[in-house]
């Protein structure tokens, strides 16, 4: 409700300015859009003041909210109309640019090939000329500063209209006691800040743990002579390095029959399942065995990186 | 045979009838985009964080290079283009050359992610992925490749975390926004980016799609589809066409704050190329990139013009740097038969010497 009041105040301010500077406009010719805006806001305000007091006692529900916010909607729609005029100007220029380019390109094609050929071979050549000429001319247009300027205006005005629409929607959502887009964005922003904060805490925590265990810093930091960079930023995303650090290769699990996804039609067959030799404990498997194992084994589940199984693979 | 009226070649009439028949037969001969599965090479999801996933491709060769390769995919469209077809797969080729390949898939951000920015992507997600790969492969560093806008992220990461990157490969990276001569940069320079992000939040995927659709409006908007119907009986052509179409249409939104910084710092103020961009409070200096750098540029690139990518080669502080300019386009560089025959063998050879 406070927001609504603020918006109303802003609109009132604008009308007042118009009144001071444009008495002639309010004086009644009515051609000035500012006059219509003033007229609307004037009567909305006045009716609101005249009617709201006794009725306010009778209702505190959503419709009451909506009535309170109706003025904000009126103001937005009026402002949107002004932007719509500007948007239409830019849109008209946009289509004029396209149309002019089309005409010019067609003139060039006509100059090169005055008559549309009626045999197949020459018709193919004509088609080629047509496509090349049009592509060149339109690319030239899209590359031009004039197009860029007008397109920038067009998008800008469209965004203004979107803003008005968002504001109207926000008023309606507020009337229904629902969070608006702005409210949701503040939540998203907060979540983003929290994510970063958690990541920072995790890095600090890992540093403390590593310090307590007497471990060396990360290789990158060592090389660059810097503090270790942030790693996994989400809770539980730090991989457990024990197995690797101890020089052990995790034991690849024997792939169960039927877990290997079937190669699809048109795909080359994958390495056959179940052929990888089991590495001996504490030993590094032979490269070949490790390669084959990588195809089917589950990755370590601990520490936040995903342990895919056969059903997850390539199931996008 | 009917006598031609008004001088029209009967072959033209036949062609029109044939074309109409192809249009009506198309549903019988082609799968719908939704029915097509784009992944062709098997992978595991090695690590996940929010929407981002780190994919680890399964090896396809006994030979292994010691340094793993992490590919940073672009912010626009999805990673599938690097593995779009078995015969044109960038990833598969590198696997067959003996590289251990990881890929960062940024996923599809939602409204909740609108406050993610360069810092979150580079110093957060990317760094977590690289640290993960280093630990898993027990390698002190990784080779990092970035494609398109992913190339910019990779360059930024390499400048801020040089100790983690053994080799940097930048494939059509967006670096010097002021030198970019494409339609995309013209639009980017004229958009009120603050108003856009403040109003709509994340960059809507439709906007990106329309920006790209005006690049070659008649070739891409008309001729391409006419060719599709003309070749509807060519199974391989149709399969490839539908895969690429599906990939093109699948572009996720870009987080608002990331997009704001992207447009403002790269295209409007050109801060990256001028060593004046700040990410997470740290200045990004291209001179800090002293590891071997391989820059790949396509002459016919209409999305990232060569003039926009090439300055990287001259700006980095590396003494071991190579630039290759290929006679192809933005997508042709990574997903074509020419990329399989020439570009990937060159890249593989360069990386193998340094891995």
C-alpha cells in the first residue's frame, strides 16, 4: 500500500507540473496527452478522497486492496500509452528499413536478370542471384549504424512497455496478497549472496581442516604463490580426497549385466561390458583397464560430485 | 508430354510437382526434432553444480595423453554441436587421438540464476571443474579449450588461473568487441543492456535465436528449407539437417548479470581486449596468459568475425603461440568433414606435443 501511495504521489507530482506549466493545455483544447493524464488522475484522486472514508469501514479484503491500487494501474496504462506511441514510431521505421531494402535488392536483381527465366537451369541461376543479392543487401542493412540505432530504440521502448506491464501485474499480485516479481528477485538475490557466502565459508573450513592435518595447499596456489582458490561452492561439494591422496585407485565395481546402455541405432558400438580386469588392491590399474573401467564404474559418491549410474548416462 | 503453354519449360512444372510431393512425404521420411537424440558419444556426468554439469567422455583409444582436455562450451546453444554426428564429432575425434576429454555443459539457467555473473562462471563453476579434473586425473594442470563465447570464458580463466592451465585452445573466441564486424555486434552495441537486464532478467533464448536468424535471412530462412525438401529422400542429409536444426533451436537463457557484463565489457566497452576487465575483483590481463596458446579462426565466420578473435594471438604474453585461419565458417570449423580432415588433426598434433 505504501508503494501504491508513492506511485500515486509521483503521478500527482507530474500532473501538478503539467498544471503549472501548461495551463493552456488544461485550459481545454484537449489535444495534449498530458491533459488526459491529468484529467484521469484528478478524478481518480478526487473520487478516491470523496468515497473512500465511509466505505473503508466495510471492507478490508482483496477487493478493497484492488480499489486502492486501481489508481496505480490507471497511471501505468496512461504512461504505457505514451511509450506505445514511441514504440510504434520505431516499429514503423524498422519496417520501412526492411521494405526499402527489399525494394532496392529487387531492383538490383531485376537489373541483373531482367526477365524471370522459364527453363530449369537458368531458373536455378536466377534463384541463386536472388538469394545472394537479398542476403547481401539485408546484411548490409543489419550492419548499418542507422539500423542499430533504430533497433536499439525499438527494443528500449518495448522494454518500457514491459516495465509498465510488470508494474500493473505487481499491483494485481499485491491485491491478491501474492509476491510480485520484484519480491521474488529480492529472494533470488539473497540466495545468490548466500551461495557465495557458503562457498567462502567452505573454503575457509577446508583451509582449517587442511591446516590441522598438515596438508600441503592446492597445486595451483602453490605454483602461483597465492592463497588457494575457492573450489566447490555448495554445501557437500568438496570431493573426498582420501583415496587418491593415499595413492589408491578406487575399486571399480564390476558392471552388472544389463547395466550397460544399449547403443542406439546409428551409433558405433561402445566397448564391451564386463571386460575390464579387476585392479589389485593398492595398485594402479593398467591404463587400458582404467579406461574400460571408466565407462561403467560408479564414481565416488562422497563429497558432492555426482555418481552417475547406467541409467543416467546420456539420458539428457 | 503436354505442350508447354506460355513458354514455360515442362521441367519447371515437373520440378514444382516433385517439390510438392517431397513436402507431403517429409513427415514419413524425417524424424521430428523432438524425436532426435543428439548425443552420439558416451559420457558420464562427472560433476554437477547447480545447472552446470561436467561431462567426462569415455575413452575410445588405448593411447592416452597425460594432460586432460577440458572443453568450455559457449553460453549460446548447447554443447551437442561438438558431438553432433559420429562422422563429424569434435569430441570423438579427440578421443580417438588419445585425449582424455571433459566438457562443461552450462545447462539451462532459470530465473533463480539471474544474478550469476562472470565471477560465478569463471572463478566458481569453471574453477571447480578444473580442480575436479586435476584431482581425478592426478594431473597438476589441464589443457583448456573454449569455443565461441566459451573461448572468452576460457581466455578469462587462463588469465586469472594460469597455474591450472597447461595449454589454451581458443576456437573462434570473442575477444575484441570493437573489431567485430558482425550483425550480432552491431545489435549488441546499440542495446540498452541495463534496461534490458533490469526489465527481463535472464536473456531470453528467443532473442538470441532471432538475432542469429537475421544473419543470412534468405539463405538461412528460405533456401535452407527448400534444400531440405529437395533432399528429403537423402537419408544422411536429412539426419544431419534435423540434428543441426534441433541444436540451433535449443538455446538456453543467459543469466542476466552475466549477459550484462558480457555485452557491456566485451562489445560496448571492449574491456577484455584492453586489459581493463574485472572479474571477481581481479583485473583480467591477457599478458598473464603465458602458457602455449592455439587460436583457431574461421575466415567465413559470420557470428564472430576473424578480426574479433585474432587480437588474442597478439595480446597474450605467451612465447609459444600458434594461430590457424581456416577457410570455413563458425560451425563448419567444429562440425564438418573439413574439421575432421584438417582442423582436428592439426589441433591434436599441437596438443599432443604439449600434453
